[in-house]
C-alpha cells in the first residue's frame, strides 16, 4: 500500500494505475463501516484509493473539529489489511493553502435536515469531495447510506458540474443493538452507549408500521418521536420523513419511497441515522439507484 501526502505523489500514483479506480473518502478513525466501503470498491475496481482527511470546512464553529478522533497509524493498518492500494493523507494546508477562496454551494437538496441544523456543513462537504474527485480522477466513488443527505448533495453536485463516474452507496453497518457505527460513538460513556440503540429502534418501529400499511408521514414521524422520547437522555434534534431524492419533507401520504431520518444528541455525541422505506431498498443492490447514481448521463 502506497501512502501519499503531496499532490504530486498522488497524481503520479494515479498515473501509474491501470484499470478502474474506486475512491473511498473518509475522515479517518476508521471502523467496519469504512472497511465495508473499501470491500465493495475492491470488488468493483482494479485499484482502490482511500483518503483520510478531517475536513475543517465541514465543521461548524461550535462543532467537534478539535475533539474529532485521530488514529492514523491504526487506520493505515486497517486499510492495508483491507487491500487498499493507495492512501492519500493530506494536511489542511495542502487542501486549503493560504489564499484559498473557492467553494461549492449545492442549493435545494442541502437545505433541510442536516443542512438546516449544520449551516455550512454541506458547502464544506461538496467542496472537499469535488477536490478529491478532481485529484483522484476516480471511476467510482463510495459513500455510506448513514450520511444519506450527503450522498444526495454529492450526486447533485456531480450532475450539475458534469463530474464523470459513478456514485455507489453502501448500506449502513451497525452494532448488534442496531447503533450505526460512527467515529463519533467513542464520545459515548457506557450509559449513553446503552441508550444509543434507541435511534435504530425508532426507525424499526416506523418501518414495522409501514410494513403493515401505514403511509401517513405524520404518523410515521410520531412513532419515531415517541420511541425516542422513552429514553430521556436522548434529545431529539429532528425526525423527518422525506423524499430520498429531493430530501424535501413529505406531508401527504404516498406509496413512493420514503427516507426516515433523525439527529439525536446523547451526551456529547450528535448521532444521525436513517432508513429507506420500503425496507428492501436498504441494500447495496438498490441504494445506488435511490440515493446514488449509476450513470450521470441517465439523470
Ligand atoms: P466519515 O469518515 O465519517 O466522513 O465517513 C466516511 C464514509 O464512510 C462516508 O461515506 C460515510 O457515510 C461512511 N460511513 C460512516 N459510517 C458508516 C457506517 N456505519 N456504515 C456504512 N458507511 C459508513
């Protein structure tokens, strides 16, 4: 595995590659969710390029940039064991040198949900991902369903700015109690960790009612809210039922696919989770068609 930390070294590693390249962007502090992306990328490409960069531009001023876990040595070992070919580990100065002044602003799809609660977040995400797309010249890029709106924002950016390639969305990897793996889970103490399974329970409760025919978005939302309320240390920031392509909240009953999503604060951690309905859409086979895109020319 080649570890590169300059633009020149990355470009030369890219030029040395034959066949298709799969890009897996991460902020490090890796877990089995990240490795699952690498595994899908390996199956679909000759070469896998992972990146580790804690992107300051996607953190708000009161967010956890300084506290964000950094475990580079361990991350590199995990990527090597997973069969990654090249890892790009830029510094902040390399990505945003003095005088940096270009940003990407995706509009409608970035407005609600996470966008409403984390002003500037998706501007930072879109900007860094555009840079990584340009630097890597990848044929496919791999993202997790856990950050469903992030994928929708990236898909919109790729479409609007004519980025080539495919965006592949991989299912959320969970702990035994359903908690979505996240680098931020290390912020939880044992009591908080015990409570954190409630996000998935809330999604499952709504999914169960959906499976029995419930289609009223207000009712699905209410079921999630009630489940979350039963755990007092879980502070709900939002609970939403949205259109998975536009990310707009849905107010009237529909048989079209739905995205259930939520952000919940438990102690110092702000946790997010989501689920597509009908439930069979939460699979590698379907996710890219609903949230990602197989071919931009089809759009
Ligand atoms: P992050 O390092 O948190 O920026 O995440 C890097 C990529 O891994 C993003 O595409 C995330 O959506 C994805 N990811 C994070 N957690 C999970 C998970 N539990 N399952 C699947 N993918 C994940």
